[in-house]
């Protein structure tokens, strides 16, 4: 089957209210027609996702902005011009066209234009905006390949395979519903880059981030996971552990090492992080997973956010 046929088939699924997993530049999404509450309900069902957790709506161009958001202002267009298509989700007051189930009853909607040809072609061929969370069961590791989607969500109607995603972690989420801006989730579009576009009014900054569904635990592998150098770290049996290595400095003694960067570039860490977590989760010789921390600036904030959420379950075992 050629690619356009595949997309046409997937678009038919979307138009008829079924679900399609598709690649974006960040992670694979589990998509449904965002304007069809029955289709959207199937996303929550298949993911076992609580309905208090709103979905991001994916659009193909800024025309979608006007039909879904209420009076987007200059800040939105400045960000869109710089970062769209790309890994930035903008939360704005919503229009009534967006079903309440999509936004978990919130008066706002998160919108993004993904930087991926398959995603954009799917949205255009479906002729509707596509609501899509990451295509993983609730709380588990986000998928960066079609194989990851099939492993955890075998029930999905259709999976478009675009190979491994190029960004590797979920989009940065920025809330513009009030004055200034608030970053609700860190990603590869950094606070520093956003401040260079919206420099005149940082608003409340990160002081009171609120995104329903932003739980302390998330992205968890089905095995114990720690951040190297955490309090419990000295007691870890390295001979049973897999290391997600960034600098190369901690690799001695581990059963298995996955190096996520050749050049100590946090962007590469982002690209390979979830992939490494999936590989160690699937490796029967590995009992626990250790990840190397990075400095918390720029993209490092997004990496550390994902590591803390993935290891949160096990913090309570510290004793
Ligand atoms: O990169 C991404 O953003 C990927 C790809 C598929 O686009 N999607 C993704 O979706 O990560 P998901 O559902 O796993 O995470 C989206 C998060 C939700 O947990 C929710 O907290 C936040 O976005 N969100 C969505 N709409 C929101 C809104 N109106 N207000 C506040 N937060 C919102
Ligand atoms: Mg997710």
C-alpha cells in the first residue's frame, strides 16, 4: 500500500468515528475526530484515561485556531509564527464548537500544529481537527515508535507507521488564557525561547502551573526506576539494573547500558529517553532502571520532569 492510500484509509476511520494512532514529531498520538464526542469518548476508554484529563487538539493550519479558539490575540500569532508547525501546545479560551469531553469541561482548549507530514496529511484528509493524547495506556511510557503503540494498545483500529519520532518527548504546553503566559509542561521548546518571543510580560511565570492530568506520577515503566544520585541510589544492585546513560561517566557495573547521547546534548536525551525506557522495560534480564540526571536548564527541565514522574512511584520505597 502506498502512503497516500494508508492515510486515506486512516482518514476514513477518523471520519467514521474510529481511532487512529499516528506519528507526530514528539510522540505517537491516539487520534479521533475532535468534533465528535462519541469518537473522543473511545480515546478515554481505550487509554483508560480519567475524563478530568483534557486532550490536545491537532490542527493543520492557523485557520483552525479561529474556529476552535475565542479571539486569539497577538501573542498566539507570534508564537505560532515561530514554533508552528512544532512541539508547542497553546492553551486558549475555547469556542463552543469544541465538545466539553475534549477539554474535560474546561473553558479552554490546547491546540497545536504538529511538525510531521503524516500527521498533517491525516488532519487534512480527515477534514476535521484531531483530538489526540499520547498513544499509551494512562500513566505509562509514551510511544515513540509504531511498535510501542502496538505493544500497549493492541485494540486501536489503525496505526500509521512513520518510524521513530524525531523529538521524542511531548510538546511544551503554554497557557495564554490570562495575562502573560504560564508554562504547564516543559518540552524542547524552552522557557528561554518563549521569553525571547514574549519578553515584555512574563505574567505569573511558572508560579502556579495548573494542568489537570499533570500528575506527579506519569510515563512509568512497568519496573522500578530511579534517578542516579537520588537518596536510594547507593543501595541499587547495578548487576540487575539497566542504565540510561547521558555522560558516559556512570556506566561501570551495570547489566546493560543505553547511551542516549553521543555528544552530551539534552536534545538527544529527549529523542531517545522513552525509547530507552521501553527497551529496558521489555528486557527480561533487567530488574530495575536507572537514569542519569541532567542540569535543569533549557531542555534539561523537560528531561528532569519526565524522569521525576517516571520514578515517582518508587520514591515511597526509600524507607
Ligand atoms: O506532544 C504532545 O503534546 C503529544 C502529541 C500526540 O501531540 N500529546 C500529548 O497528549 O502529550 P497528552 O494527552 O498525553 O498530554 C496532554 C496534556 C494533558 O495531560 C493535559 O494536562 C494538558 O495536555 N492539557 C490539554 N488541554 C488542556 C487545557 N485546556 N488546559 C490545561 N491543560 C491541558
Ligand atoms: Mg500522555
